[in-house]
C-alpha cells in the first residue's frame, strides 16, 4: 500500500498493489486495486489481464441480508 499511497496517480503502483493482494488471497482488495489502476489508465494491460483472471465477484452482501428485496404481500 505504501507504493500506491506514495504514487496515487500511477496505474502501475495500483496494479502492483492488486497483485500483492491477489497473492495474499485478498480477492476483493485485488479487485479494488486493479479498478483503481484502470481508472488511472484504462489501457493498462497487466491490470486488465490480472483483473480478468480473478474469480467472479460474489453476490452483494446487502442482497443476501434481504436489503433491496421486494417484500411479499
């Protein structure tokens, strides 16, 4: 995180953070870091590739808790 904090405008720093989080098993953190990299440079190939290799995002926890569901009746 130190590199991304020191260079918040650089896609490469965010992509590197995404890789570190991915290797640590933090898929959600990796996904967010890759998204930050792509927000800074939409053509950043490595961030795009690594993001595409992550498992699909799971269901929204808010939906699992019943928020947003229509009430029957």
